[in-house]
């Protein structure tokens, strides 16, 4: 490879010398901080929007349940055309040769029958209905908690995608730096070879090292693009939108000073899964009572008003309308249903027991997750400290190896080994920070601290503007 061919390689890989950008370069990308990405996701993410619609749906369902307490009013109207009239028979003689005891009969009724009316009914005493209203209230509460869970999951996904973008960009910078070092070394060895101060073996090794660095740069650039697409997907924005992430993983290194001694105080009180199970447990307790209330009598009030008219013609102005109305109380006392109500109570109790078992098992699994995330964070903190020290040493070793090679006191193999160690140590620093922030994000998701007010109530209007 001559100096001209090396210059051609530089021109081919000139795009890698600039920070990785999306394919669309007609306009500069919009830089997003983590808070910006979270704010967009909480308004555009599909799962968040569906969860909000579910709250709206359960609200309507609750209103529909409360409507059972109000009078149910309905109107009715009917028309009947008699095809053949009924015949009435009498067991006594009507006189005058009429029908009666002789066995004859006479037709009754008229050809047209019209009726219209209005009826109303409402429950006065219905314990089972009242209990179902309490259950419908908890349906709304459960929907709100599920919406909070969707937001927590969205926040967790956005954080992981955002940090993955930062890691991919830093890996790209590391591999780009390794490529630049390989290119510089190759140029230098080419000059020395031309001056007959370097062997052909050294030049061949330098060319090989340069060629091996190129695929890493390609892979790193591809990882940046893929991570940005993943971030756009979880944010709920168009995949063609030109965005980029701001900052670096180093900005989050300060957060690694985490007091793990406080881990014993971590509580699942705000964990969304546990809160949902608690609401469901309360619902089942109310359901047991509702089934028990099915044994109690119910009292309802009813009212009806109707008018009727019968005629043989269609002269409505001369119809004689006969009103009929009543108001009454209806008492229903359950006596026997073949064990249906009793078995319904037993079924509800078994469901409550199943939920208690599931709740205990879920709590154990979540505690294991918390300990696992804390352990990952502690490991990442130790790895970060070690990787920082190694990176500083590796940089110093590479500088020494480069200068030593210039004066002929070390071999190209020593220089390549130093470059490899520098690349690995720089990647290890970024990986340690990434492992920590990912474990911390997952821990925060399990603890469920977001979207909870000071009074413990769910607040879904958080925008992350001031974070």
C-alpha cells in the first residue's frame, strides 16, 4: 500500500471522522436530552395512549353502573289488528232467542286495539347492587394504576434505549479513534519503509491492522443507527425523523456514587404490580360480600301509566281512550336456587385465596429483582473504578509504545497490543457506566417511585420538565 493508496482509504472513511448522524443530512438533527425523550414518549407512546383510553372507558362503565340507582323509565306503544274475534259463551239464557244456554256464542272485542304507556322502576333496597357500585369504583382505580404501570414501563424503555444510543455512539468514537491510530501508524510505517527504515513485515502488519479496524467502524455506525431507531420506536415518533441524543455516558458517572447501604430501606409500596394486586384483592373481598348479599331480600318501586282504545274504524278523533295506572312495591326474598348463590360465594373466596398466593410469590420475585439490580450496580461501580484506572494506564502505555516504536526500541506487535488494550479499556469504562444506569433504571421501575404524589396518590401528568 503506497502513500497514495493510504490517502484513498482516508477519503473513503472520511464520513467516520465526524460524529455519527442519521441518514438524512439535509438538516441538522434535533438533539434530545433524556428529559426531552421522556416527555415526548409520555405523550406519543401507543401503550400510554391506550392506557389513558382505558381510564376513560372504565369511567363510563362506572357511570353506567351508578345509573342503576336511578329510575329506569321506558315508554311503549302497540297496535293490534284482530283477525278473528273471540267468541264468548254463557251458561244461562239471555232471553229473546239469543245465545247462552242453547250453546250459541257471540263475538267480543273490536277489530283495532291501540295502547300507549310509560313505566318506571327503581331499586329501593338492594345490597348486592350497592356493593357492585363499590367494585366499579375500584375498576377505575385499577385502570389508573395500569396507566401508571404503562408510563413506568415506557420510562424504563426510553431510558434503556437512550443509554444504548449513548453507548453505541461512544463505541463508535472508540473504534473511530482506533482506526485513526491505525491509519496514522500505517502512514508512518509506509514512510519509514520508503526510507528503508522499516521491514516489509511491519508494513504488512500495519496494513492488516488498518484493514481490521474498518469493519469495527462499520459495525459501530450501524449500531448507532439501530439504537436511534429503537429510541424513536419507544418514543412513538416517526422512524424517519432526524433526531440525535445529547450528552454522553460520562455525564451519568456522578450518579454512580450510590449509597447501597440504603438498600435495606427499599420498599415495594409503590411498585405498580403490587398496587394492582392490592386493588384486585380488595375487589375480590368486595365480590365475596356482593355474593353474600345475594341472600338478602330486595325491595323495588314500580309505576305504570297506560291508555287504551278499541275501535272498528280509523277515526282517531272519536276514539275513547281508557287510562290505566298503578304504583307498587315489589319485595323479592331469595329462598332456594339449587345452591347457585352459595357456590358463587365459595368461588369468590377461592379466587381471593389464589390472588393471595400470587401476591406472595410476586413479592418474592420482586425482592429478588431488587437485590439483583443492587448487585449489578455495585459490580458496575467497582468495574468503573477499575476501568478508569486501566484506561489511564492503557493510554499512557500506548503513548510510550508509539514513541518507543518511533525510535526503534519496541516492535509493531507491542504497539498493536497497546492499541488493543487502550480500545478495550475505553470500551470497558463506557460499558461500566452503561451497566450501572441500566440497572438503576430497572431498579427505579421496580420501586415505582414515579407518578406518585406526596400523599401516595397516582399522578399521571408528570412531564419531566424540571428534571
